[in-house]
């Protein structure tokens, strides 16, 4: 099992930087303060199931604070979701953790009825869960291609888990500060950012969404829903088509939906594709 790398000194430095006491961190993680002391001194390590809560308490992403050397097994996914094995029955509605425990120990693969609810509880795709299960059985399976993030929490986690070269993912406090600076008012706190990142809160106001886009350095459309993006793209293409044809007045009072594009817009797109192909550029 590829354990996550734990650095007690870094935990101590981050805790002090955040002006948190050991007691406060211990409460957030669900342990006694003496445990936090031992972790920071390097005399003991926390259970892997406690690392997600510890990362949240310090305002860091799990993967950045506690990187893993290798791909996760089924037990790793459970720990990354912050669940102990005795908490699994409540997730699946079973009397015991036997089905999951057997799969983690390479005794018996999961029954199909457990796959989807377990993947949902762990916050991964079915493909990722099945790949992790195969690794539990000693099969070398590469990580499936990540799905395109759709929820606000998934999008934030994607950006935090995939920072640019030589970039350190910002903490919740840093994200909140950047959003408030962009908006010009205090519209969100570090705790509010944590709620959005973890999915405790699923929606944010337009100013917060714009601030998040600025904080992460992505397009303002990234944090919008697919329907909103399609709507704006359709309207933008319609405007370009009318500008090109010199008939902007034809747009007056016209409503454009995301279902399809007008004939003139499709004609403009086809013309652009033909021009690209003539120049020998990749049409993609």
C-alpha cells in the first residue's frame, strides 16, 4: 500500500502560520492534543483516515500536504475519503464492513451492488474505484483518465490537485483573500472556501465565482454551469456572425438558447474551418 508521506515539521510550521493551537487542530481531527504533539515531533504518525481532516484544518489540499508515492488501492481511497473501516456499513447500509474489508485484503472482489454507492461515498468515479480494487489484488492498473469536473467542488479540487509548474496550491485562506481582493469586498471567508471545496456548499454567488476564477487564473466561464457556458458561447458566435455579415441590427430582440446555433453561425464556423484547413493548421 503506497502510504502518504507525512512530515510532522511541516504540519507544525503550517499550524503556527495559521495561528492554530495544537488543541484546535486536535479537535478538528478528532484526537487528543498529545497526539498532535507526537505527530509534530515525529514520534508517531496519524492514521491515514485522519489525514484529510488534518489537511482541511491546516487549509491545505490532501495531495499537496501529504503526497503519495504511487497509485491508490481500495483501502487508500477509503482513507482519503476520511472513513475508518468500521464506518463503511453506514455508507452501504450493510451489517458489517466484510464486503469492503475482503476486497481491501484481496480475498474477494466487491459485489456489483456496492460499487456505485462506494464510489460516490469516496468521491471518485466507478472507473477509479475499480482500478484501485485491482491494485489491491496486485494487478498493476494505471489511473483512468480523469473525468471532466462538473460540480463546483470538483472544479476547485481539480485546480488544486493540478497546479502549474513550480506552483504551490493556495490555501483556503489565500483563496478567500484573493476573491475578496478581486471583488473589493469581503464576500467569503476561509471557512466558506472550505465549504465550497469539500462540497458542503454547492453554489456560490456570481461575485464569488468571478473571484474564484481570478484567484485560480482561469476563464470566468470555468466555474459556470455547462448550460450557462453554452448559452454564452452561442450568443457570442451569433454576435460574431452578424458582425461579419454587417447585420448587427438583426440581433435586436433576438433570444438565443443553448440548444442549437442559427444557420448563419454554422456557416461562419464552416468558413473558419475551411480557412484553417487551407493553411494546413490542425482543425482541432
